[in-house]
């Protein structure tokens, strides 16, 4: 059974930093592009950042220059370093593993990030 386990969420003051981690089980990580999405209350889930198997990255405009996505293939883990956090970054953050050619698409359970003073 494929599992994506996220950690690292929490409460942080504006301007602070957090690092989210997501560890994938099995061989899924080694064949998947990885991504972070977020969903704020009353809003649709939106893309935050993605990283391909070859470590090409993309970012939402709202997080460019503040967030960094990376992957450690030896640990089957993808990270999201979030700096200069703003209240509007408050959301549940979800990890995603996907491989379109193989019709794979998996989600983690989500981790809450709250930015508030």
C-alpha cells in the first residue's frame, strides 16, 4: 500500500520559517514527480511547488523566492522549505506523488500550517 507521510507543519509567526517533509513508501518515490499543494478554508486546492525526477522545479507565483522544494532520493523524501511566511500561506499542505504515463497519483493526509501572530 502506497503511503505518503507528511510532517513539519505547525504554528509560526509572520516572517518565520517552516520545513515540511514527505516520505513515500515503496518504489513510488523513485518513479514519481513530487509536489506540494495547499488548501485554505473555503478555497480550492492549489499547486505550491513541484519537482520532477530530474529535479526540475516549478513554483506558484505567490511563493517564488520564498519557498524551496527539494528531494532526497536516498531517503524517499521531498521537502518544502518555507521562509518569510505570510498569513495568507495558512492552509493544509498536501504532498503528491504522480506519474502520468503510469496513471499514478497519490496524496498524503495533509499537514496544517498556520501563520499568525
